[in-house]
């Protein structure tokens, strides 16, 4: 039986673990200790930090794994690249993975290759009041921790008064000695899922984003197809191809964040892994194949067929359940939800007694719903009705 090493045991790794078992792989999960749902599904668990490359290499060699896989988080991607290089596995190499995880290295690569992206400057982490940099770039700006994930350490700054909070958020969410300040672009945020395999982009799927405006814009949902001018879609795909080439990433899923500004697509970030917030589910429903399985097969060194199964793409919507307050869950009542075959999934990450946090970043979610329809509008209407019928009581 082939063994797969999955990095992380959080909510976004659970489907990956489940699919791996369904494909007949022996699943080994590495994660720091904690109340992570993926532990219960794994065949074997190692309590190892997913950034500890040497410890991961030791266990991977001892277990004789055939592949290493990630999903939904950037933090462990460099470790995946390291293991692929050291063990001769299929996946992004370490240098490319580092460029796809470190926002400064990423932006530098974009500039060298001519990828359209926001102007930025790199600032020493000890500089807690970079008013001169902000004024030189021009407010509003974005402060970014360069090595975080899930929108942690990323804050919009409208004036000098916002700097202390934004600087602290960056400091608290980084291990680096510098952080980024970049120009805030105003426009329509959207994204794309893609996969590069053996040096070729196998598909590019643009998708719309539902964005929550917290410290910065945070996706809380997605939909496909994304109905927008074909010239913009073509521009988005061209910029994505340039960005992938700039980073040098190969043999991995890709999560891309864009913003449409003055009719042009700007690349915000590219991740060398599949997106979170239901984006693997979105891709699977749209094309008709199980994208989790495709990612696993790719990283296990097997042949992969990305040919769409559906003659007509399936419009679909994914949305997170978020709270506007922090509290302890007393009850989640779904008995009032009207049964509807267009509701593909309605799941919660918490149960009575768990704490739900006021939503400020992606990991603050407490559930997700996935719906389909003949159109995106229909899928969205089904989603909105079902979410309104769910009763969540906090105390």
C-alpha cells in the first residue's frame, strides 16, 4: 500500500485525508498537537510542526512515503518543496515553494518577470512607525507579514493613526525580520484555481469572490462561473501564466488572488497549493471530477487526467458561516432548513461547547455551505435561504 504524507490536520486537510483513504493510500498526517479534526481520520499521526523540514524528512524516510500533499494553507508549502527535492517526490521544488510562500520573494519575482502587481516596499520589522514609507507610496496602503497564511498579519492602513495596529498585527504573525507595505488597489477582487503539471498549466478556472472587509478584504465565499468580459478573463489567464513562470512552480495546484483595477488584472498573490474556503469543492463541481483526488494522484507520481467530466460546467456557490461576535456555541439548529437537492453540503466545524470567534480572518469560520443551480444566481438564492434558516445560539 502506498503511503502519503499530508501536512496539517485542520478543517481544510480533512477532505484530503478522506480522499486519500478512499484511493487506497495509507495516510500519515503531520501536525502540531491540538484539537484538529484531521487526526481522527488518519491511519497514523506524527505530532511534528509542518515547518520543521528535518523532522519531516526523518519521518518521511522512516515511513517510505510515496508523496507529500498539502491543501488550504501556505505555511507548510516550503516544507513540501524541501521533501520533494530531498526524496525525489513529485511536487514544487523548495526554491519555487519559498517564492510562492514568502510575499517579498514573490513580489520581487513578479517585478522581474513583468507581472502586473501593486507597488511595494520592504521594511525592517523593528520599524514600528514607517510614516515616510506610507506617505511615499500614498495612502491607503497594506501592511503584510510576508510568511503568514489565512489573511493573518495583513491590514489596510488609511492614515498614520492606523500604523501601530497594523505593525503589531504584522509582527505577531511573522518569523521574518521584515514586512511589506504595498499600495492598496481599489477594484473588484476575484481569483482563479489552476494546476500546473509537468511544466504545463492544465486548466485555469477564474471564480468570483464574496469578500468580507475586516483588517483587509478576506474571501468568505466563492462562485463559478465568473461572468465577466472575455478580454478580462484572457488578461487574467495571461497574468497567471506569467506569475507561475516567474515563481518557477510546477507539479502542484495553484490558488491565485487578483484585483480588477482600471480594467486591468493585477496579481495580488499566488499560492502553490489549492485554495481554501471551498475552492477545491468549487473546482470539483464545476468540472465534474474530484479535484482532491487529482491533487493526491499528482503528488503520488501517478498519471492524472484533468479532462472535464461534465459537458456543461455546473454553476455553484460556496460560503462560510461567520459570526459577528465571540461566544460559546450553545446550539446549532438545522431542522428548519428546507430540504433541497441543490444543497450539496451543509457542515459545521464546531459543536456545543466550542468557542466561535468574531470573524476577522479565514480561520474564524465555523462552517460552510455548498450549493448548485442552473445559474450562479439560483445557487446563491438556495445558499442564502438555507443560511437564513440555520439557527446558531451563542452564550
